[in-house]
C-alpha cells in the first residue's frame, strides 16, 4: 500500500524519541523517519482489506508518503466528522485523557481535578470529562487567552496562568477543598504548586512531564524525600501510564467520547501549521506552549 | 472496664505520633498517654459484652492499666495460640504486610519482590506471603544474623545487609530480572538502591519510611525529578497506605494468615523486653534495628 499523508499529529511524547535517555520506547535512530501518528489516504493498495481512496489512521511519521503492508492501520469514516479528530479528541490524546482520568484518577462527584496544559489536546479533554463526572475542574494554561478559553468555552470552573508568579497562592484559593486528582502532564513548577495541596487518598496519573523534557531533572523539584513522606501520610497514589496500557478500553473510549463530542459536552480546538516543513518549528513551539489547541501539521489536502 | 496490660506492641508508626509534622494522625499531646496496641486482661467490667478474665486486643497505649468503655476492643481466644500474635503476625503488622503486598503490590508467580526490615514483623510476613504466591522474595536486613535467619528460617531466596557498602551492586545481582514489587517500609539508602532496578509496571506499596523518621528528607534522595521520570517511563505505581485503609479485608487476612501460621508457611519471631520502663529504650532501638523480630514489651504476666 502507498499512503499519502494528510494530517501529521505532533505530540509531546515525540521529545522522548529524540533522546537516548531511559524511556518506554527506543529512540528514533539518526537518519530514521521521525515517528508520528498520521491521517493518510490510500493512493495504491495490493492489500484486499484497503482500497484506493480509503482514509486511514497510520503511524506513517514525519513524511509525505509511506509504504505499508496494512498492519496497524485503521480505517477512518469521513462521514463521522472531521478526519483530523482521529489523531486528536477521538484519537490518542483523547484516549490518554479518558483512560488516565477515569481508570487511574477516578474522580468522584464533588472532588477537585487539576490539569495543566488545559487548552491542549489532552488537558482540555481531562477537564471536560471531569465536569461530566460531576467533579470540579481547575485548569492551568499559559496566558490570558488560553485561560479565558478554558474557563469560558470549555467550562472549567477556573483556569490559572502557569506564568503567574503567584500561581501557588492562586491555586490554593481556587481549590479551597484541596486537590483529589492531579492529572500530571507537565511536571516542573506546576507540580510544585499542586503537590502540597493534594488531599488524603489523592490520585496522580502521570502521562507526561513536558516542562522537563528538554532538561530532565534540572527544572524539577529535588525533594523526593518530602514527596515520599506525602505519599505515605496522605496515602497518595502516583501511577505512570501510556495510552497503550489501556488498549482494552478503546471501545469504551470511542463510544463515550464520540457521544460527548456530538452532544457538545467535549469541545476541542485545533492548531494547524501548513506543510511538512513546518513540523520542526511547530514541534519546538509545542514544547513551549506556542500552540493553542491540538497541534496538527497539514501535510497534504484532504483529496489529492 | 478496667484493663491490665499484658503485652505492649512497639511499632515504627509511633515515631510519627512524637512529632507535629504532617501525618495521617494527630501527634500525642505533651503529657498524653503514648499510643500503642496492647494485649490486655479485663480485670473488672460493667460492660455486659466483656467478662472479668477476658483477654482483649486494645489500644490502651504505654501504660500498665487502662479504663475502657469497650469500644474498639476485640476479644482474643487464648486457645488459638500465643495471645501476643494479636499485635504481631495475626495483628496490625501482619495485616499491613498482607494488604499492602496483595492489594497494592499484587505479586505474580515468577516476579521478584523486595522488602527491607525483612526479619521484622512486617517485612518477614511480606516475603513469606510473596513466596506463597510463587514470587521470588529478596530481603534486606541489618547484619549477618538477621540475613541468615531470613534466608534459612523464613525461606527468602536471598537477603542482603543494608549496611553493606556494595548493597546496590549486590541487590542488582540478586535481582537479575529486576524488581516487580518493592514493599517500601524504610526509605533512605535502601530506596536509592532499589529504585533503579524497578521494572516496567512495578508496584511500590509505601507503608513506612523508618530510615527517615528522625530526620525527614535529609537522608532521603533529593531527586524527585528523576523519580517522576521513572514513574512515567516505567509506568510505576507508588501508593501510600495504612492498614486501616483495608479494614474490609480483615476477615480475609485472619482466615489466610492464621492458616499459613498453622501450616508453618509463615513463621514469626518475637523480641521481648521486660517491663513498661523498658519501652522507651526498646522503641529507640527499634528505629535503629536493634530488635530481631517483632518488638514486644512484657508489661505484666499472662495471668495476674
């Protein structure tokens, strides 16, 4: 099969593939094709399961075309909506939010859920799902525009600016009953502000530490001892995960999330840069929060 | 009811009650009776549920006699064995091992379980239950005598001396397939040696940090960032607990543990000091590992 890339998804995990530090996956070798999820069109096929013109979810990576034997491809039905959602709210980022929040975070009605990168692909879904489950959702995002969007469009109870030097104090005010679930996707200063506010039996799903990827350990708190004391005395649960750990939940995710999107209960925003050449700068921007919404690269037109 | 103390249990959690640092329980006030589990005899009763001569499990604390309205008391049947086990292998320490290992650690056959203070009340039960479940059990203890006991009497696969300057290297040798469950009850240098060896999806129940209680945070690793990176990339689960969180499991615990003790599958050792006056020195010794087995204070004779 020959595939033509329409959308390339940019996601923070890619930073790990650009480093030979310890990770759950091997780095991309020098000269290899950078990994990435894509929405692609089948432009030629010797595989009877796929026809020319099919739109598929693929892991074709950062390239305009890819050869595939069909393994791991999933057809996307363009009638169900924007095909780009297959790498966004109805894809890996949405499912990361869904499984991490519901299977590890387990928010109960009336509890307080905090998530950073709250206007992004994962964070936006985390807060909106928390609201659906009856919890309070407090977002953290970079700058006034994103915070306004998170509060006004996504319906979070509040959103704070992580660049605010008063973040810790304001977070405490925004969480008068403490924090029951912290969905950890950034680390760094946000983690430091959140951690003292965790309640007894709080849960902390950990899917990313984007604030630290460029300089692991240097920007993060150096108080493992203090942290472990809190784990003990507050009976915290801290659990790392990646979305594939919950592959068995894919059916539940698609059923619930597509319904919530249809009903307008989960909104999402896309941030598009044009052309494959834009991917490196867009990815560096993603690590700094320059995007506003799910970061996508438009590699080719919907129909060639 | 008037109670006469026969056995006073000394346990590491008591150190937390002697400090006003953050904890899951309030400290004992100055001039208050120090908390502690006891095996006591009822010497007078106006409560129809208890008769003179009954032996009860109580939280009478560090005193020879106590007044009680009967609330929270549990009768102990002396016919079932040594009454001191009610504060040991069949009591709080045994149940801490049972619930933390089985409900959080969830060892699978063939996995490797590591526990420190391995000749003590909790650690000895953790390793023996791990063996019952088909896992490998590696203990860590202080000194040759304790290590020999853990290996030869308790049947752990190996036991290492935490004072050995080569601990990290020897632990790596003893765990050629890495560590799947680390039952954390000590913290400090043992934690530092164990942490890099944790496998993907490893579980870390945290019930204590005895190596750090006298100087919280000073003796513990200062690398929360490195730790969080491992949580993420290895998808670790770190969960603090205290035994009362699993109160609903008490029936299961008593059924299984009493059977294992009867069958000789779980052995236990007691370390007794004589007289209530011995309690302070014995407790300080416990924090340094001067005890060899479950630390008990004989406050009064079995029958007055």
